[in-house]
C-alpha cells in the first residue's frame, strides 16, 4: 500500500497540469482504484472497484479511454500478458522512469514494479536480434508468487 494515496493523486494532478492535461474526477477515481487496490486489475475489475468504492457506474468504453489517458501520462502501466493495469510505482518520483519489470503474483495479482538494469535489456535485445527479431517493448512481465502467497 502506498503511504499517502492523496499525496500521490495530488502529484499526478500537478504532473498532468504541467503537461496541459486535466486529471478529471473520473480519471482520478480510476487512478485511485488502482493505487488503493494495490494490485493488477482488468478494466472490468476496475469498474467493479469504482462502483463499490465510489458508487460510480462507469461504462467500459470510458474506463478504457481513461486508462489510455493514464497510460499515456505514465501514471499506470498495462500488463500486456495479463491484460490488466497497475498504478505506476514512481508517480511521486522525480527520476526518469526506467524500463519496468513487473513481478506479478499469480495467486493474488499483487504486482511489484522494479527496474530492469541496462545490461539485462541489452542481453534481451541481443537475444532477440540473434533470433531475427527487433526488440519492440522491453517491458518484462514475470509470473511469480508473492511473499504472502508462498506456501509456508
Ligand atoms: Zn512505472
Ligand atoms: Zn521512483
Ligand atoms: Zn500473492
């Protein structure tokens, strides 16, 4: 759980403002949903979450559009394999965003975002090149078991 959800939302709002975009109430709710749930959610799980927590009924189309906006502004990430979304861990950070690696718990969907070091990306890119492929999105998604889901 991120320490101060309101603080993070505020940061996100300032960030959007600086880019000439507006973090509207609905956009905020979706972002808050991802931050508060602290795990990967599909658009439909997010709709449920917003309904339960904010009493808001959002049509799937607008949720997808909101997610696109948030992704564009690097506030959320899309997990391509799981087709789910997570809040970026670095919303309130100043440093440049490295290429993320997502550790995804296959049991509870809790996600940890860590950075991949440059050497690993070079390796991946090299391996792809040797196979005749050009690395397009180096984002790495790994299926894991988190600490709380590991059998004792
Ligand atoms: Zn991130
Ligand atoms: Zn950071
Ligand atoms: Zn877990």
